[in-house]
C-alpha cells in the first residue's frame, strides 16, 4: 500500500491505471475511520481491481470552526486499518495541495442543498461538492462508494456526477450500526457512554415510522409526528429537523406514493449533532 501526498503523483498513478484498463474504486473519507468506512472499503475491494482511499479533512464543508478543530486526525492509525483491508493507495494530501492560497473556484449543486443539512449548515454542500469534484478529477474512479447514512450527500454527489459528466458510478452502501442501532459516525466518539446509549432513540423513532408506513400510513405529517413524539420522550434529544423527502430529488412529500422516500432526522445530544434516515419503498 502506498500513501500519496502529492496531487501530481496521484494524477500519474490514475493515468497508469487507466492505461492498464484497471477498474478503479474510490472511497473518499475524512479519516477517523470506523467500521462504516471499512464497509465501504470492503465493498470496493470486492468489486474493483484497485482500491484508492482518500483521507482529507475538508475545511470548506465545516461551517463551525470549532467542529473543524475538534475533528479527530490520526493518519497512522487510519493507514494501518486500510492496510488490513488491502487498500492499494491512500491519497492523503496536505491542505495546500487541494486549496492553494489563491484558490477561488467552488461547485454549487442547486436545489438539493437548500434544505435539511443545507439549511442547518450553510455552505456545507458547496464544500462537499467542491472537494468531490477535485477528488474525482484527480483519481478518475470507475466506481465511488458512499454510505447511506449521509443520504442527502449521496443525492448531491449523484446529481453532481450526472450534471458534470463524470464517468463514475456511485455505489451506495447500507448504514453500519452499533449494536444499539446508532449509526456509526466519527462524531460518536464525542458522546459519553450514557449519551451514546440514549442516542439510539433516533433510529428507533425512524423505525417506528417505517413500521407505521408498512401498516399503511402514507401521510408524511403523521409519520413525522411519530418520529417527533418518540424523540420528545428522550430529554437529551434536541431536534434540528425531521423531513420526509423523495430520495433522489429531496423534494418534500405530503403523501407517499411509489417512489423511494426518505425519512431523515438530525438530532443533537450534548452538543454532538447526529443524522440518520430510513428508506421507504426501497427498490430491489
């Protein structure tokens, strides 16, 4: 496994792999790797000739500088994990390689980014779209792997990939969870043991709504009320939003039809913001 710090070196390897007609798989991360990330790497390894993982804490997607400063960084530990999972290359550039002092070009995906996470975290998706564009241009992957937990990010990346003409297939891997059901996240390490246990209320609330859907409930407001009521039972839970939206367009839905639909929630526990979702009408 090779760790690459320079963009020109990554360009060179990407060109070589294309000449060799290798199927290149890519897993973009910000490090602090956990089993959720490793599930992406495992899926990538199973489907691709070459596995490239990026580790880059992307400053432009943080609207809270304290959150950026607190983000865990341990390249040595992350690289050791990736070696165990047989990654071929780790692209871990310095900030100056991605954002030189005179950097002035950003990517906006309009329409999908003005609600939910986009509303709560202004500028977040501009940062996500910009770094994904830079990384896709650098690595030139055939397949790129993302987790379902970040459902809005997935929709944004899919739209960006289509609109900007990237020849990259976006593969979405199911959310990996702790035994309690809590979605794995690098942020979970900032929760106390007690808060971590109580935070499982998020997925439990979403699952209650999904059960109601399976029993015939199609009114989005009623499903939202089910989630909100369950979350209100937990005093530590501070609700940011609960949204029922089309999985692809992220447009709010009043009555659920045949399209794949997301129930998404963002909830804060002791200052740690968590997101999760469930899918209704999942297609095979």
